[in-house]
């Protein structure tokens, strides 16, 4: 089995260049050199040092990622948030010198069993209820970092998230200040982070001296026929000085398209606000007013926390809450 130095000598490049290709850092490496180095790695059966460590000493440089997908998602790509956070995590993990092992599941028991069987250095969970995060922390003999863990918390937990309640508050406050008579909050669940965002919605109404209509929290069904009926019922709010605050950009785009396909204009007839500020927000027309969260920063902080623990260092903070901000675009009309 060849070493990095031997591959460098065979391809007439520096060991640093070979290392960069191995770890995917090819921005400053020519296409031809990438091709030659990859060919040499295959032909001379290069095996990463950490792979040898795993075989010889039982050690690994694998970090597991487990994402708990609710039943209302058909697949991972149904929501851009999951693709973005997993892609960002993989990049941070690779740059830290580790490999990624990924499990996407909606069966919690399957997650527990798989995670227990993995020979890994650490684990990162995505959108887990606190009790499930805690169980994984117990059954897996490795450090566990939770991203967007919701529910109860303990001082011993390690987590990275955003201030979801504040996001709901900022979005609702903006719409109230814009003079809308009614603000619908639309979601696909009434638990977890969406519950926190709804608490911010209620607080904004209270701070503006108004009472929120309990019927204004709309839970969309996952059944296509029922969902279509619910979306059709939302058409009645067009041209009535109403705004729709969706708790994901995916939902916001779905609703915008439904209004548009039924002959209404945005934001003239109905205003729509989202939450996340992912790729959907910038490709829809008009561009989406939304609550921005920094997914790349979430991944970076989570991996930094985990790497500190793997080095035997206690991080300065165990529970990190990242800021959010309102991004104003064209899907909400100007204040009256």
C-alpha cells in the first residue's frame, strides 16, 4: 500500500497537493492533476492512515450523523434544510480529518440499534426530541452533539440551535407592524420547533396589544387530497389584507404557487413570509421574505464542539443558540 509521499513522487506533485485531493480540497488543484492523483491512488491501493488505525487498533475516524425524519416527509430531499445541513456537516467533518456515516430514519428503534452498532468516534443528531437525543447519549459510548434538539434540556447536554421562539416573534411582529388584519401561521406539525415558533407568534400579538385568533394556526395534512382542500380554503383570505406566515420556506413556496396558479398576485392580493432562508427563498418569484438561519454556521459549531470533546477538552459552552434575522424581500407588501 502506497503512502502520500509515494503518490506525490509518482505524480510529480507535492504531498500537500495529494492530501488536498484525498480530502476533497481541489479548488486550487488543476483538473489534470486531480485525475492523475486519483488514478495513482486507485492503482497503488492507497489506504488512509486512519483506515489503518481502525484495522490495527480498533480506532476509527468516523463521525455518525443521524436525522430523525417525521412521517410527513417522503424523503430527505422533501425539505432543503436537511440537504443543506447534512452537506455542511459532511464538509466540516471532512475538513476536520474524519469520515461521515449517515442514517436517515423515521423509526426511532432502528436509529438506536444502528447507532449502537457503529464503530465511530462521535455522533451528531438532527431534529431529535430531547428524550431521544438523551437515549442515544446513553446507549452510544461516544460524545453526542444535538442540532435543533427540542423539548426539555439538561446542563450536561451538548446542543446547537437557533432561537426559534424569537424567529416566530420577529416574523409576526413585522407582519403586524405592516398593518395586516389577519396573520395565518401555516405548518405541517404542532410540536417541536414549530411549537416554539408559534409561541413567538402569540407573544408578538400580545406585545402589539392584539389577540391572536386560535383558528389562524393552520396544520396542513400530508394526505394530498386533504391538503389540496386545505390549500383551496386558504384562497378565501386573498384580497382581505391578510398575510400567511409559513414555518418553512418549502411551505411558503408551495402556498405562493397555489395562489399564483389560481390567478392571485403576490404580494398585491396576499403576502407570504417563510422561515429558513434556504435555496427556495431566492429562486421563487417574487423572492421570499423569510427568517434567516445560518445552516453552515450550525454545522461548523456542531463539529467544533464535537472535535473539542474528542480531544478531551471541555468547550466553553455546551448549549449554543445562534442568532436569526428577518430578511425582507418581495413577497410581503409594503406597510400601509
